[in-house]
C-alpha cells in the first residue's frame, strides 16, 4: 500500500531527525485538491507540541529529508505545517506493472489472518415475508463479509433467524383458531402465504381484544415448556419459512451463510445464565416474578431476562448467543448488522454481558444502519408485516433496468441476464453508496440512473473499458489465438506487450490522476473496514470511474501511434476495469462485460 509506505517513510524521517520523540501514529490522507499532491500529512502539526518547535519548521525539515526518496517528485511543506507528497511517475509505473502482473492479488491482503469476525445480518423472522426493510442488513452485511474475506479474515456469517419468542404465541393461537392443519399435510399450494395471513389476522384480532394477547402469550409459554402439539406446528412453520429465506438470499446473490442459528437454538442455554445472574446479584427477581437487570442509573432502563409469565426474552437469547459464538468461533469481533431502532437493545445486551463477565462482550458491536424510506414517506416497518415484499422490489428493479437497457442497447445479446445484474446492482449500490448510518430515500430514477454516483454508472464504465480492450485485442495480430473477451487472454497479451521502458512516457495530469487513484484501491478497502461501512469503497470506485471516463474521453487510446504509449494506455484500461470489477464484487455487485 502506498499510504503505508509513506507512513513508514515519515516515521523513519521523524526518528532520524528527532531521535528522542516517542513514535506517534502518523496520519496520511488524500487531499481534496489535486494541487496539494497525492497524499498529505499533518505530522508536523502533531509533533510541534512535543518538540516545542514551530510546526512549519518541522515540516520543512521533514520535507527536506523525505525529498531524498525516489518515490516522490516533490515533498512540499505548506502553512501552517502540512506536508504534501507528489508521487513520481516512475513509482506509479512500477505499481501499475505489479497490478498487471498479478491482478488477482491487487486489493487482497492477509492483514486479518488468524482473526475471526462474526457478521450477523439478514435476520429474517419466521412467518414474515422478507421485505424491503430487510434489504439493508443483507446488502451491508454481505459486503462487509466480502471485504473482510479479501483481507484474510476468517469471516463467519449467521442469520440469527427470529424463530422464537412471543410472536409464536400469536401464530399458534391464530393457527389453531383457524382450525388449520397445514402441518399434517404433505404439500399445500402456498403454505407461507397462508401462514403470513394467519399472523396478520391474529395480530388484528389481538388489537381489538387485549384478552387474546394473554392467550397468545400462554401459547408461547406452552411451546417453551415443550408442549408436543405446539412443537409440531412450530417445526413446520420454521421449515417453510426457511425455504423463503433461502430463496431470498439466493435471489439477492448473497454469499453462503455459515450458520443459521435461530433464536430457538439458545433455548437450553438460557437457564444457566439466569441462575448465574441471580447468584452474582447482577439480576433480581421482582414482585411480578420477572427477572431483570436494573440499568436505570446508567440510563439504560430495566433489562428484562425473564418475563412475569416465565417466558424468556429476546435479550436473554442474545446473551446466550454471545456465549455460544465466543465458545464456538472464538471471535475477534462479533458484529450485528441491525437497524438503528435496536440500539437501545444492544446497549443493554452488551452492558449486561459485561456485568456477567462474558468473554467477548467487549468485542461485540452493533453495526447500526438508518432507515430505508420510500419517496411517498414513512419508514418501512419491519414488524408490521405491511412493508413491500423484497420480491416485489427486486422484480421492479429488474423490470426497470430491462427497460433502460432495451432503450440504450437494443441489440444486447444477453439482455435478461444483464438486466438482472443491473437492477440488483443498482439497488445494492444505492444503499452502499451512503454511509450505513444515514437514512436513505429510494427513488427509482436516481437508483437506476447511468449518470452520477450510481451502480449502473460504475457497471457501464467497466463495460466501456472492457470494450476498448476487446477492440484492441481483436486488432492485435495474436488475437486469433486469444479467445475473444476472455480476461486471461487479454491479460496475457498485455503482459507480453507492456515493456518496462515506461520511463520515456510522459503522462498528462488526467492520466497521472487516474493512475494515482487506481493504486489507492487497497486503502479504500482498509478505510471501509475501519468504519464498517462499505460506502468508503463505493465512493472510491466512483472516483475511479469518473477519472477512468475522463481518461478515455481525452485520450485517443486505440489510435495512439506510439506503440509503447498505446500499450501503456491499454494496461491502464485493463487495470482500471479489473479494479472496478473486483471492487463491485466486494460490494456484492456483478459487472457485466457488455451492457
Ligand atoms: N429478528 C430480529 C427482529 O426482527 C432482529 C435480530 C437482530 N439480531 C440480534 N442478534 N438480536 O427484530
């Protein structure tokens, strides 16, 4: 990574010039304005206090020292004490060369080796149709998993399916009340749909008649106590709901999950926790029989472990989950991709886990995200069951993408497949281009636009670059041997062509900026993981695409007469398209070769 190379150089220079100062973490960032170089650092400002020296003087001394390196054409000290680094073209050429030689490795690292990250997302609930409210968790969680894997982490995903809890009382009451016997039959037409209706209908009844709520609670208590009839029905409900979950995950193109540990899995692990909490005096039994942990003086209210009717709580199951995950996976981090409305729950959870001395409590974190809104207003509820179904949203995305593609490229051969990639990619990218904590409003025209910071724009840029490569190679004398459009053949031809005589090539600012942006790919992944938000990577890819576009609009690549220069341009096109494809992959988005 270039950034860490610079950090190291600064550290060495500081150590050489001021041997008595403690090593401090050196921050190197990318300046907003191109005139300020490729990277800059505020290290002199940070040092001025400890050294009791004017920051500008330190910056000057450092810049002199660092200017020795062939890595830079210039290291300038600017007021009030910043250092600006201008990377030498020769260094950029070398980096490009290494990308071309080993494109698969670019953006990969082993920094996470030996570390297990548990990422929990796409937590569907039994008998509730996956809907648009679930989409952010799936998209963000899947991208994080991909990014972690690319850095050598052992990333484990779990869905923590909502298959336990009082809502099963509602389901069971409704199911029995309807005289349903679906679970005894072999196949029914749309069992999931029926189940969903039962749930909605019973919920409505309960609203009218509070007594029914008590009866529903009793049904869950019976289930929890092992009532055979309730168990049998429950097993069936879980089974047909899991089918839906798999279908949805598949349709979204998520990486396979490592675990689907439903909340019910923790059933037999909860009693011990309650006993120990009582014994340690962390929890207490209150008058109505409930077991609670009093967090009121920490501003976190009462955390309920056991309800007054004896039923376990969501919180208690989550406590058992931390214990199990730590034991099973010995995680380094345990991340929950869950919407912001549950932040109070997770604060309680982590605090109680800490009070109970759980191993892994401090490594557990809520990776919260904001609401997805529709333009008509109103957040999409995850509980009411009235949200737009995921299936409907995905269908609409694909249909709309198909319409755009039919208009832009009517002759496209595999239009159906491409529409699928573009529709789904647009949806995912729209989400991931925002900081996960922001609320986002879904507007189809913006989501699917081919202009601006959108998925289709990135996909389109990638396809344009690929088409340049295809053209270059089909004009090439060796093209008969090369299978048209295949990455390997393009790559092989390029490798043979790209000479290391690049030092004679003079780059214009646009070409230099593109190359300097290209080499920041690993840094964008690192920065995204540092805040557990893929938007950093998305923003980087957008910048790369903008500069890539700028490049091929201003540089006549295929008609370049100087053969050496042309090969360099093609190498750049190859590298940029490779990074776009790989970057999109890390966001869970496919990049079609043509569109
Ligand atoms: N199924 C839950 C819900 O719909 C979300 C689960 C979040 N994960 C957790 N470990 N609590 O509210």
